[in-house]
């Protein structure tokens, strides 16, 4: 089959941020999305394209337009969040973001009344109902379809770096999981989620999609929910590995890191260079290490099996990408990667709050709500 790849301006970006809705008094997840979405409809009754539904009614997703700079994308998100708060605040509903909610129970949540979500739950059953998770997706424009697969394969080397930096789900359903990102482990249980295959060319991707449609695994290519995937409709490469991020500052850091790496790899292809790849089992092991140990992970950094602390690799990566960031106008946001390294990723901050509060997970939720309102501070 043929999958048309939309035209997109190089290294432009869009951001999708999934936000949990929680009750102000209890900290429990609140099924308030239908009411909020109804209140933010456009005057003609059409859905607001910047505020959308997700799998569960405890979630709204805020979506940017297309931007050239990370700063403009983050400002777009902030404006939309302000619009959501105008509705949510009088309802006693707070906004929060993490890879998982620390203590709410999955079996208490309501599935959004849309056919595609009902179909997903019908097929995946217990595992699908467990998807009480939130993430951040960053789209980067690719001007030439033939670049998609080499860039996607090359980005897999950096997947554990994104996973470690964004890890924000140390708790699930009231338990400390021992993982920096339990979301990573949960989400990959779905049959079309997890790590992508490494394709040699766009035609190989089309052939796989054709096979999956033929045997009924999917009804559309957008049901492939890989950690990194082509988004043919928008002409982008979509980085989806990140856990939910608590602050706009962290969203900006992840967006800048994504934009800079894609641009660096795209430039290498322009020079005729071959993009280095990693054996598939190294990629899988790196993802597990990052999910388990977060910023304390030691990752495999090349096909030869050399290893290095992910924290050190991230510091050097930020320095290496600074010239790219200067060209793209995201130096400040890229520098925030170092701010997170110094202050702790969200999973570390949550564990710290729980310890200081005598194990109270309600205190963790309150801290996450405050971070989304006030930033890292």
C-alpha cells in the first residue's frame, strides 16, 4: 500500500501534552473531561482543536499549532492551559501531569465515549483498562520522506536519554513500583505500542502496515503507537517515549532536545553521512534500564557495546547540540535539560516529597499540582 507523507517545513514542531484532572480536595482523578471539553467548544459548536479528549474521562490533551521555535510552542500550550483553568477552577478540578497518578485506581476510571476507545478496550481488555497513564509527544517536521527511517533509527540510540529525563511514574495505584517510569512498562503491553522496528526504507514501513491491516491488527496506520513513529498526516517524526511532564519548563527541555537531535541527524544526511544504529536488543535493554533506574541508568551507547552513565551522556549531548540550538532558537530550553539534571527528574522529586511527608501520596499529588501551576521554582 502507499502511505502519503504530508509536506512539512523542516524542523518545525508541534507538542501534545496529556494532562490529568484531579479533585482539589481529595487529589483523586476526576472524570471531568466531557464537561470541560463542552465548555471550551468553539462558538459554532465545533470541538476546540487545541483541547481534545483522550482514552479516559480524567484526561484532556492540549495541542499546539505548528511552530518554528520551542518557545512559541510552549507559549501556545500555556495559553491553552489558561483556557482550561478558566473552566476547571470553578469546578474544583486541578491539572496535574506525571506518567501515572500516584494512588488512584485504574478500575475506577471511565472510558471516553468514542468508538475508537471502546474498540481499543474491547480488544485489549485488562491491559487496556490499566492505561491510566500520561505522556508528552513532540512532532518535528521532516521535509523529505526518505529521511524518516534513517532519522527514526538513529534516534533510538537516544531513547533512554528521553526516558530517563522525563521519567515521572514511580508510583502506580498506591504502590511504589521501584521503577522511575512504570508508564514505560505499562504502555508497551498494548500490542501496537512500545519500540518501533528498524526499517531500511519507507517502502518497508508501508509493507508492514499493509500486512497488519490485512490480518486485522490495526484499522489505520495511526493505531501504531510506537515510542517513535512517522506521522504521515502531518509530515513529521513523532517522539512519544516521554512520560508526562510536570512543568512547561520540562516540556520545553524535551521539545528542544527532540528538535535539535532531529535537525542534527537531518543535517548529517544532507552531508551524505550514514546514521549510526544500534542492535535491536541493545535498544530494548536501554529502554528497560532507563525505565528502571532513570537518571542513574548506565546505558549502552553504541553498537560495540560500550556503556556510560546516562546522566554524563546527557550533559555532553547538551554541549554538543548548542550550535544546533542556536540556529533553531532554543538555546534556553535546551539548557533546561541541565536544570532538570541538577534539580532532579519528576520521579526523583516525587519520591523526595513522599519521604518528607511520611509516605503520603496525597502530598505527592499536591506537589505535582503546584509544579504545573508555578513551575520548578
